C-alpha cells in the first residue's frame, strides 16, 4: 500500500526529513506520532503528492506520488488538519462538498 525508502525533504539548509523508511501493508492502520517539527505533516504531504521529496523513493497504491495521475488521486482519501471553513455547514453538506472532489462521489449524491 505504502513503501518509502530513504526519503528526505530539505528546505534550503534545513532538513525536514532525513532517511525515512516506512512500509504499510493493505489493511494496516498506522499513526505518525512526534513533537511539532518532527516531519509528520511533510511526510503525509509527500505521500499524497502535494509536496515533492528531495530524495529517496515513495510509492502509494503502486505509484510514485510525484508522478501520479488524477485517477490515482481519486483513490486516496485526505482529511485536512484544519477545517475551520466548514464550521457553519451541516454534516450532510460537508460530506456532499468533499464527495464532489471525486468523480463517483459527485454522482452518488
């Protein structure tokens, strides 16, 4: 499901990630724990294709997130850290909003 080897991310002279190795099999549930600044968000953003890694390799659902297609993106689920803009919506409205991001979700109403 997820395979990461020697993944790094550097911002100028600052290393956000250094040599991350991670393997998650289908059906496993994994939590990334650590203090602020440990690289948790950076790791997840790389795995969802939102941010590019500096070096190393990463595969999610068999694809490199840096080169993944829209079809690949439709198969991953992302829950944002901050959803303050949905505070005034009902649960149903929020579900419809996020379902519309996906081809099948928009049709399933």
